C-alpha cells in the first residue's frame, strides 16, 4: 500500500523536489539523446518543455518558479552575449551594427504592418504592434556559436550589436502603441522616456563598471564575486524596465563588465558554466511550455495566423541577413549565422504579445473585453516562436559547423 501511495502522483506535479528532478533529467538527457540524431539540444529543450508542459502531458505547470528561472536564463543569454563582445572590435564595427540593426528593424516593421493590415485584417495600432514583434529577436542560438568557438567573428559581433538596436526600437514601439491606446502619449510621456533612458545608459555604462572595479579589487572570495556580478546584471535589467525598455537590454549592457572579467578566469568560467548548465535550459523549457498544440486542431484561424506570422517573420529576417551579407561581403555561412541569431522570436516577442493581449481597448455590446491583440494572435505567436526558434537553431548550427570546419582546415568553402 505504501508503494501504491508513493507512485500515485497527481498531475500536474506540485512537489518541488520532484519538479526540480524532472527538469534536471530533461536538461541531462536532451543533449545526449538528440546528439545522436543531429538535432540541436536548444531546440530539444523547447520541445521537451512543450511535452511536459500544461498543453502537453501536463506534468508541470509554468508557474512562478519556472517563470523566475526562465527569466534568469533569458537575462543570462543576453549577459553572456555582452560579456563575449570584444569592445575594440565592436567600436570598430559599430556603424555596421547600426546598419544591420536598422535593416532588421525596418524590413520586419514594413512587411509586418502591411501583412497584418491586409492578411490578418488587424487595426493599424494592432498591426504596428505585431510588426514590432517580428522586428525584435532573441539570441537563442548564441550558445551554439559559443560552444563551437565561432562567437567572436565579425558577423556575430555585428549581429549582437544590431540586436540591441532592433530590440530597443521594437520595445519603444510597444511602449508608444500601448501608451497611445491608453491615451498616455503626450509631451510629458516623451520627456520622461528620453530622460529615463539617458539616465539608465549613464548608470550601466559608467557607474556600474566603477562599482564593479572597486568590489572585485577589494574582495577575492569566488562566491561573493559571482553573486555580485549576477546582482549587477539583474539590477541593470530592473533599471532598464524602469526606464521603459525591456530588461534584456539592461542585461546585455551589463556585459560592459567584460573589461573587468578576464576570459578563462575562474569568475568567467563560473558565470558561463552556471548559465549554460542551469538557467539557460530553464528558459528554453519555459518557452516550450507556452506551445499549445491543441490550437491547431480546434481553430483553423489559428493555423492561418500562425503560418502568416511565421512566414513574414522568417522572410523579413532572412532579407535583412541577405542584404547585410551582400553589402558587407560576408560568406553564405556568415549569413547563416546572422540569420540564425536574428530569426528566433522569443523574449521581446513574448513580452509584446502578452502586453497587447492584456491591454483592453474597449468592450463589446455583451460586455466582453476588446483586446489590442486577441487570443488568436496570442496562440499564433506561440507557434511562431517554436517555428522561428527551430529554423534559427538549424541555420546557426549549419553555419557554425561549416565555419568551424574551415578554420580547422577540414572543409572547403
């Protein structure tokens, strides 16, 4: 009887020890199993999240614990990207980063707005908001490039720099559209936004490095150093949100501490190890938990919306990568890296669709709320996240493998 009682689990599982154990088993086994069939483990973790999540077998809920750990993982991805940037190389290529950043913002905004108006039949404010979701992207494929040793090449440096530009612009569009719908956009709105962003950049780029230099020179304890750095990252993310932009921008700029954190040092290795082993997998699993497969079988409109959104997002990001390749004389594999890094929709996209879904702009005659983005767009966005992350990881992996082979002399271009 005791054994039967022990095995009689209720789903979803609420026991915190068992929940953590299941997630650890997923993180452990996914790379081992998928390496045999050449599927990127990043994609595998997203799929695993969909399987065990509330829309799959309902083993686990996407509760506050999962969301907290996933948010930490997302900030970790952006922080590691900032930490790996060669600032001298970044300054040398900043005009190219601006070029790519504007391309990968303008093209999705244009195609996204037009397709949303004429194909999805959305209002102009809703169409602009959906287009801003296409314009933003998340560096989900970055850990692949890092593990294969191609994360320091010029194409990656330019793409990471461009990510900050397009994500910042996309999130500003989000803030403006929501503010307009709420009637909050006026002169005071613009002055407050401009001032808060300026203060945020000054603090993260100048004040934080001074504080970090003092702390790291004064305290040699490894644990204290690690906790201090992570606290700075989360503080930067919080200040970014307070300034009216997304926390991922703050986490990325927290990478400005790279001038104080020596590569291959104990502190650097500890930061990279904990992120790749725990926090980043948590984020990928939490993204997978959002996928609702049943939407495909319940409503044809969701399939149509998901396909249109996925095609427009992927096409616009590919065009931006292709124009960048041709303009800057990059190879096809470097284009694959640019496209792979910039095609994945996750963090800012998810933030935008949830804000749009939760923004009530009126109500029907029966008292039902009219949302800026309805449930069909929400479900379509979740499917788009899965599709774009899949395409992005395969593209980045192929480009990285070819470039890595060229560097070792095992492949011919």
